C-alpha cells in the first residue's frame, strides 16, 4: 500500500491541505481519537469510514477547531484550524448543523457570505446546492433532505479550498443523493479538497480517491478503494450446506459475517482456506462451493470487526 517516497511525502506534507499528527482526544474514559497521523494533499477526495463511535465526527470537529485535541497537532493549509476558518479556507457541513427556523434559505446563505472576504455569489451557492427554488423558504419549512442541501449551500458560499462533510447525504433520498454528488464532483473537478464521513460504502467507492477506515479512534486502513479491499484480504464463501445451523456457521474459523437461507450460506471470511477446510470437515456434503474476493463492504466489516483488536 505504501507507494510514497520520503521526498514526495515531505513535499506533500509541506503543502498539505490537512495534516494531523499524533492526534488524541478522550471524553472521560472513552478514547474517541486514539493517536491519528494523517496527511491529505490538496485536491484529494477522501472518504472517512468507520462504524458508529469510531471517532469520525470527533476527528472532523478537531480539524474545524470546534474541539481541541488533548495532544497532537492539526494544521489546515499550514495554519491552525481557527485561522483557516477565519480565512474562509474551510467549508463544513456537520451532522444536524443548526439552521435558523425563521430565516429564509437565501437570508441564511447571505448572512454567512457576509462573514467572508471573498464569498461566491449567493445565487451560485444556491444553484450549486440545487436549491435556487428554495431561496425564499424558511428553515422550519424544509424537509430533512432540503435542510442538508441548505447546509451544503452554507458550506460552499465562502468558496472554500477544503470541504469537510459529516454524513452529508444522511437524510437524502436516492435522487437527491445523486444530485448532491453531481454538484460535489463539479466542486472537486476544480481541484478542491474534500473529506467526507459516510456510512454509505457505495459513496466512498464511487466518489473518493482515497479511503481512510477508522475503528476505536484509530486508522486501520488508508489507501485507494482497491488497496483497502486488498488489505482486507477477505473472501466471500458461498455454498449449499444441507443441515447447516446458524450457530455452527458462525463458529467456523475466521468468519466475520454470515447469512444462512434455505440451506445456502454466504460467509465473509478473513481466511477462506481455513473456513472452507472446517466447513467441509463439519459438513462433508457441502456443495456448489464458490469463493469470491470481497467488495468494499466486506473489507469494511473485516477491518472494523472486534476480532482485529
Ligand atoms: N461530547 C462527547 N461526550 C462524551 N463522549 C463523546 C462525545 N462525543 C463523542 N463521544 C464518544 O466518542 C466516541 C467517538 O464518537 P464519534 O462521534 O467521533 O464517532 P463517529 O465515528 O462519528 O460515530 P457515528 O458514525 O455514530 O457518527 C464515541 O464512543 C462517543 O460516544
């Protein structure tokens, strides 16, 4: 996975869009972020993946300067988060980020634009977010998906070099989601940097150049979608297994997930050779056996399972 050279690394680090060094943040006993080092180059589109509680939002909050690391460093385009926000270099769309109930979408975006030195025209931000027709709608009259797009317009209006998005499409229907990513692509085509946290693996697969997978406050995989898939090294094993029971299949070695329906099993395994040998010992009549490489979803489950601890 490591295709970089020290010289290239140094160059990327010097001009990094985001640089996290030894980042740690605890809430009481909970180590939300437990030692993260990450450098994102300008122009990269990075998906931050991980199960609930992995530390994604905590990381995004620290990049934005909304919370302070216990130890470690964050720089955004070489500056502190506060300076980068002040300079309008960062746009953010956070989970449940507040919108004003009584202001219209147009007023909210105009208000945020007025806080920045070189904002894009409000019309353009609304149009890029696909909500020109909602400019006069009040915040409390927006649907969940429309609220997300209003937040997107707010994030865009400073014309930022870095966009941070925490589960941006969470409340959107399929059509809105597609439309959202089309706008996003137009934004990234102009060389901007985007980091987005998502639970939709297909979004990471389709839109990210790079996938950073977190578990328990740490980075457990970092690379292109293909590299992360390969790193999991997992396979899916399918077979017809007469007499199979859920318990027995779950207890086969190296099984990370399984499905059993009408005597047919589909098992995700971190070592399909071991799983298959045990399967055939327990069920010599198993037949129609098929083994395939995992998709990103399988890699995600393998790399974030507790067994990896
Ligand atoms: N303000 C807080 N006070 C106490 N604990 C917190 C706080 N914020 C986060 N945590 C804890 O820190 C851990 C990481 O949470 P975080 O929200 O960063 O995870 P996440 O990966 O964004 O999860 P999700 O996918 O559910 O949004 C969790 O165990 C969470 O309960």
